[in-house]
C-alpha cells in the first residue's frame, strides 16, 4: 500500500510539472509545394533553429516552444483554412508565407481569431499598406523599399534606358512594378510596356509568349517581376532567346534559393535586391548575425538565405516581445512590438508603430559570375552588394502611407 501511494504521489507530481510546462505552439503557414517551395523550406529551417536556441535557454515564460506547420502551396484560400486549423491545434502565434496574397488573406483570418500573424517574404506594398491591420507585422522590406534602393542604383548605372516588364499578376507583382516604374522614371507604358502572367499556375507558354514580345521590342532592360520557380523558368527561356546577353535583366526580389535553383551560370549579372545575405552580418559587424550563419551552416551544411533569416528573426522577436510583456496576449504583444528598436542579424531595425512595417537596410545586389562564385571556398557567395539604403530612407513616409490608405478607402491608422 505504501509503495502504491508513493507511486501515485510521483505520478501526480509529474502531471503537475507537465501541466506547468505545457509547450507554447507556434504555427508556420508556409509553401511546402508550388512555385515558392524552396523559400518555404528555408523558412522551416530558420524557424527550427531559433526554437531550439530558445528552448536551450529555458523557452519563453518558462515554457518550451514547439512548432506545427501547414502547406499553403502559395494559395490564399488554402492559407486561410490553414490558419483555422493551426489555431484550433493550439498555435499562439502564426508566421510564414512567400506570397503576399497568402499573407494578406491569412493575416486577416488570424485577426478575426485574435492571433498575431508575422509575414516572412511578403513584399507587396498592400501587406502593410491598404490591407494592413494591427495583427499583421511584416519582417521583410516592402516593394517600395526595394524599388527605392534599386531605382537609385539603376538611375546611376543605366540612365534613360527603355524597360520591358513581365509581371506576376497578383498584389506583389503589380505593386512592385508600380513602385519600380516610379523610381526609374519608366511610368510611360507606351515606351516601357508590360505583360502580366497568371499567378499561380502560369504555363511555360505564357512566359515564352511574353519573352518573345520582349525580344521583338527595343527595350534595353528586361524587368522580370517574378519569383521562385517562376523566375527560374522565365530565365531559362530568356537565355534560349538570347535575352540574357542582349538586355540587362532585373529581378526586383532575389534570394539565394533562386540563384541555386537556376544555377549561377544562368543567373549571373542579374540585378535585384535583398534585405539580408549571409555576408551581411560580417559587413555590419553583427555578432549575433555571424553566430546565426555559423550555427545554421553547421546544422544544415549550407549557408542561410534571407528566407531563413526572416523566419529565424520572427521567432526571436516574438519571443523577446512575449518576455518583455510577460504574456502571450495579442494586444499586449502588439504594444510591446510597436516602435521597438533592436539589432539581431544586421544593423538597426525597428517595428514601425504606424504600419507595422519593419524598417531595415535594403541592399541592391548583382549576381556574381560563375567563375567568381566557384573560386570562393563556400561556392555559395552569390551576391555582390552594389548599393544600400537605410530603412527610414527607403520606406514610405507616414504622409505617403496615409495617402495610400485614404485612396483605398481605409482609415489613416491600423484597425
């Protein structure tokens, strides 16, 4: 009898301990399939590393973290259903995405459920612009920030050139093209034409038709407002048509994964932007950033991309906000995040209270030649940083943001 009572007391004690340290669940809503799947894989890797680091230090609010995930396939309707399922499964915070349409739709549903949503790769101006709300925080730069640094570089190096745009027909593509037209002086569509291609689901025939029209134009700069697999497929056709030799190719948002998918030979010389590369921590003298690069490369046997860095940063920033607020309550976390300034993987960053846009330096980059890349020990040093612009200078001003909201029939503050 004494042994039985002892066993029951031990069991009760274990149950009490388990209950006290129930894990906090984070929900990753990311593309495991579809055109942006490589970016999704990078996000998964970055998030898992951050969670393991935090758990090694005792978790958050004395509780360990765990992650559950669902595949969006870069389809908004699927992402919205995922939000419901992730929250029903206990997620206290949601993050992820490589499509702005996904991030916008999913975050609106998260707001209805009272849960914060952090966007990883969601470059559309609309994410924190006309579709912005209090429960959405965007970690990456927006299309306007990319266009500012890219336009500054192109205006200096390729002034007064004729542009031809091929654009994914959804919110990221259209706002990116519009922003870049403004910063490069290519707003005259008769002189600088554009063709929209479907997203998702564009066929090779769609890209071939668009690129054939570009080839028959007198354009000197071919701007491919495409991303992930879509950009790689278009680049292969452009090479077949001789456009990579004849025109300067611009892809407004580049990532390490895209260069790896296409190969450095195909992508060499392409100009775009990145909010982060694995070389940035060394350039910005960021000790935590250099540690992240080291730990990530040792764990996965490859260098981290900006997609991985974004997911990693989000997990750490959410954890920091929860620690400072001493709660998981969404309203308290919003207050802890708004206006918060920090440094993690690069130089200074800030969660701007106005629109929940993360203000950070954005870099204009150019893909190095294959020979340069192969000379490097890592064989992954893809980008030459050719320009930079600090976040406060790159972002829309508060007045510009409010004008955009008013034009869209939205209130001049987040709701």
